C-alpha cells in the first residue's frame, strides 16, 4: 500500500510536464503503470529505431505514459501518417494531450483498439505496456486486439524489463510472440534505463 502523503508530495512537486507527473501516476496505480519513472532516451531510441514504418503509415502506441516514445514516433511521421495512442491513466493522458496535440490520444484500454481503428489496420504497433504486470486474461485480450489490428505484413515492437525476465507473466508474453509471429528478434540489453530493458521486434 502506498501512503497517501507520498502521492500528495509528488503532486505538489510536479510541474505540468515533469517526470514527476509519471511518478504521481505510478503512486496512484502502481500495478497498472508498472514503472516508477518514464523510459530513458536510450530505451526510447532503441524502441523507435526498431520500428520499420514509412512516414505515411498508421502507427499505434499502447501505454505511452507521458510520451517518451510518442515524441520520437511523431518525428518519423509526415502529414499523411497518423499516430493513435491508448493510455488508461488519467494523469498520463492529461500530460500526453497537452504535449502532443498532433497525436490522436485515446483514454481507454489497449484491449479496445479494433473499435477505434474501424476498417483501418495499423502498419506498426508499438507497446509501452508492462506486460509482466498483466494478469493472463488481460494479456490475452490486449494481444488479440493487437493481432487483429495489424496489417498482414505489419510489425509489433515491445520492450520488457530485465528483472522481470523470469516472471511467469513475462514468459507467457514471450510465448505469445513466438507462437503468433513469423519472426521475433531481441535487441541487446539497454542498461541506460531504470530498470534495464530489452526490445522485441516482431513480424
Ligand atoms: C511501464 S509504463 C510505460 C510508459 C511509457 N511507454 C514509457 O516507456 O515511459 C506503462 C503505461 O501503460 C499504461 N497502461 C497500462 N495498462 C494499460 C492498458 N490496458 N491500456 C492502455 N494503457 C495502459 C500505464 O498507465 C502506463 O502509462
């Protein structure tokens, strides 16, 4: 249980777009947010450099937090391209909307992705979710929604924390990727992140 005064202190110290807003979201919903600090520049770069999409693509981001990947993803898209970002936290969505007016931000769970895409399919789906923290039923629903929403040659990119590598939920997520994609690649560990992480690239 997180004491109330910890959340209160973070709220008072947080300027609208500072990383403390992310800490505040974590203190409110630690299991959903799944990390106490936003991804570093090194991990964000590794994730976005793993994405192979054209500037005119439809890209979806799941669990953008306060936008560590969002900023770099938007830089890669031109006026024909579109970024849809699904974020469930009230605190984080508020920061995202202020920071990225060009992004279509959706305040809903990633499991409802097909509903928002309509007849469209995504060329690339980038996950910022902490899959290791998810219960199996939710993991399945989000994974199915992601698969349903990709074009046949679309790409899925996700990261995982090194310390959670052997969590049963992480192993389960890994199995889902190897079962459902033709090709799965892993990057080396990115040590310059709190906590260290690695990236999955799936086709
Ligand atoms: C580990 S944080 C990563 C945030 C950001 N991508 C980063 O790397 O800094 C996971 C984010 O996913 C969001 N999230 C968790 N479950 C979600 C769901 N079912 N649908 C959409 N967002 C979710 C959390 O609120 C949190 O902002």
